[in-house]
């Protein structure tokens, strides 16, 4: 058993000192190991560390302890199962072969970090309520997905919140992230937490925080919560005061949420006209089945579910990654669609905030849509239909808005512009779209009654006094079509896309034929999203160096095209189309003289640096003919492939030169 650090001298145990001296254990990891051992109330952490030390598993120790798992602006995310699972962590056999205990480490998603995050969140929420003159206990809504330890972490969060004087309302089983967002607003909670790592690998988990508007926290709440979390970690538990209550929800939130989801359908008669439309759906072992299956039944849509993936399983055993952005995740759905002769395959990730789509071509093959293509179809259909129905017109279109991220296709902006609808661009992350929706709500003169009004009533108010939100999305398969949810919503996206599919079916078009119709009118746009992955402590340093190099040594020319502009979102003051200043972020966007754009940013949730490439071919006048469109597709696609090869080579050169 490794010796504990001396609390009197602060001296590191010999085994740890030897690892540092040999250069195999990072100094910061050694300090965090020693600090953990000094304050641990049990022998469990020491047993885990001893086993790793005895096995000379230095990389594992570095990865687990090189830093403290940071509570960022969205919460926590990290490994809950180590690359190496020790005997102590494995413990007794559990369902699905999961270790009995989560990963030990300051940089791990475990009980200690969940408790610390909850203590900090509760501390901030209570202070905020006091400043607002609120009486009574604060209330936090808590949900969890189907991942390993999600249920245990959610229960711990609820108990910690109650112990620290806050009421907690919890769902009786797994629920999606967007339903948690809805629940915060519906229940008038002061904050919300969902235990999820979205589409990350099975060994990860996370802790995602929402404020009282149902959106992920932004400033000034983000910094306030981070400060409280850090204080809880340094000083132990906050003052507990009067104990709060824990209440388990019934089906009231599910029912209310489904009632609102139904209003996303703009033309319900399409499902009757396209009665032979057939959908294959897969929740990929996640929460989507809870709401999507009854909603599709309620709307009268003919669908089948992939049976192998229609059960909760945190291993996600039928896929390499539970991410509907990846073709492999929809493989079983596509195979079922081919057997069933279905028109569309829809898949949602474990917490059901993202949605991926495949469709049947005229030749009977199944093809995938990109996130940009799906979002563009939804943007075009929803704007067009609202104009066809007379809800939008030339007199009020300027009060309607779509919102997209800077790294989402410009096709959506071109569509909005042609209809006279505003397009607002935000940073990546639906919290920024949520913040915009909060701004529009705050412009209304009616105050807190807004949430109780029907969608028809709120639409009229927004068109008269503020901004009517038609649609929002990001290229990474996240979409929303109303502001009763303040995050991306795989449940709502599924319903909206089923309507687009019904429209195509009723028009005797396939999905790609409908997309070509849009390209012909607005121009051909293609995007390529790629990334370079650098895992662990060393990888984090490489990401930092590579991002910094683009700032210190920006490219002047790429493949013979001059870089005509560069926007540095970390150092420049950049305002959106409404005049609001865009928050600072480590992202750069380059534009070339051939109108190609390149965006580079670090991922906020995964160990990678992301590259976004944008190409386009616009008609000089009129529309693109069939032959012109085919030629444009070939030319733009080839250009982006060559560009990515050049960027990869340049990235490796930059790392080698540092």
C-alpha cells in the first residue's frame, strides 16, 4: 500500500518521488496523487494508486491525475472507467460487466467530482435566489441518460443538493437532455443537471448544467458556478443549513413535453397524404425511445425500431461509437430499412440531443445525409411552409429568425436571406442559441406568463414584439424548431424530419431529389468536417501548441489561393448581425479568394482539434441546370479533399517545428 503524504511536511511518498525523478510521472500528476491520498477518508483511493504504481502504469497515472477535472462553462466531462481498470475498481460483478466503482483520479468523472460540482452549483443557485429576493428553497431538476454510473451519479447529485438545502426533482428513469431542458422551464426550477456524455465513448460520462431559463449556463452564471465549484473542492462541503426534499416525477413532464412536440408539425395532413411513408428508428441503446416511439405512434407515422438497439445499455455494444454522425452507428438501421423497404432511417445518440439520417434513393440504395444537409432541408421546408400558410409574409418576415453556428453551412443563411428572414450566427454550442432565445423572450412585455401560453399565442407575440424563432442548428447534427426547449433536441428533430420526408413522399420525390431542388435554386454548398485527435496529457499540450501556431503564424496562401481575411475569435472584437458581441473563443476562420472558408477550433468535449471546410458554387443568374449542378458537385468535392490533405500536412509541419 502506498504511503500517505505527510500532512506536516508535505513530502511526497517515496514511490511517487521516484517516478518523478525517473521522468515517468509528471510533477503535477504526482502532486494531485499525493493530495488525493492525504485527504481521502478511506483506503480505496490508496489501493487503486498502489496497484497502478506496482504495475508501473505511469501513463495511466498521468492521465488520471495530471490535472483536476475542470468544471467548465457547461459542466464536467471525463472518463468514468479507466483505460486500465484496477482490481479494487472492478469489485463485484455488475450488470453488463461494468466495474463496481468509477475511476479514481482527480481528472476522472467519479463520485467525488459529482459531489463537488453539485455543492458548487447549489451554493451559487442559493446565492442567486437570495439576490433576487426569493424566499423558500431553491429547486433543481435532475435527469440522466443510460451510461455507466449515470443513475448513481444522478442519485448522488440529488442527495447532495438536498443535504445542502435545495429541493431536487428527479425523473424515474433515463430521460433525454432536451427533456431536462424542457423540465427546468415547465417546473420553474432554478437550475437543472443531466448526467450524460452525449455521444462520447462508453467509458466517458459527464455532468451538464442548465440555469432557470432551461438553457446551458452562460456568463455571468458560468463563472459564478465555476468559482463555487472550485471553492467546494478546496474547502470541503458548503454550509448545509436546512435539508431539502427529493421528489420523483411521475409522467406529467413527459405528457407536457409531448404536447409541445406535437406543435412542431406544420402540416399534419402530410402524414395522411404520405401514408405509405415508412421510417426506421434507432435510439442506439439510449433515451430516445422514451419519447420518440410514442410520439411517432401519436402522429400516425408508420415506423419500425431496430430491435437490437431498442434497450438501455451503457456499453452501446452494437456500435463502435454511439454517434449518429458516424455511418457505422446507423448500420443496423440501414440493413433493416433495406429489408423493410423503408424510406428513411433516423438515429439519435444516447441522450437524444443529436439526430442522424439515412434515406432511400430512387435506385433503392440507402445514403447518409450530413448534418449540414439535414439542417438545410429543415430550414428550407419550415420557412417555405410558414410562408405558404400565410403565417409569415413580407410584412413580418424581418421579425422571424433562424440561428446557426459560424461553422454551419452558409446555405442556410442564403435560404433565409432570399425569404427575407434574419439569420444570426453564434459560436459552436447550443448554449449560445439558448442565450439568444432568452434575449428574445426578455424583450416581451408580459414577463413570466410566457411559458404558460400556447405556441400559437407566443408566436404572435414574438412576431409583434420580439423575434419568432423558426429553426436553429449546428453542423454536428443538432437541431431545434421551437423555444420551449433551449437546447438541441433529437426528439423534436426526428418529428420535424419525418414531416420533411412526408413532404418529399407526397411530392413523389426522394430526399436527395428534394435537396437537389434546393441546390438548383440557391447554389451548391458542400462542407467537410475533419479532426486530428491527440489523447491524454501529451495530447492536450499538442492541441494547445497547434492552435497557438495558427495565431502566431497564420497562413497567407493555401493551394495557390490567397487568404483574403482572417477572424480571430479569441483576440478580435466580433459582433453578430444583431450587434451583440460574440464571446471570446479559441477559433480562427480563414476565407480564401475563391470563397472557400476554413475554421479551426479545439473541441470543448473531446481530445481533438477540429477543422471545418466550406466550399460553394453559386449560379451566376437563374438556377443551376441538372448538368451544371452535377459539375459543381464534382468540382467542389475535389477541391475540399485536396484542401484537407494540405491542411493535414501543414498541421504536422507546425507540430514538428515547435
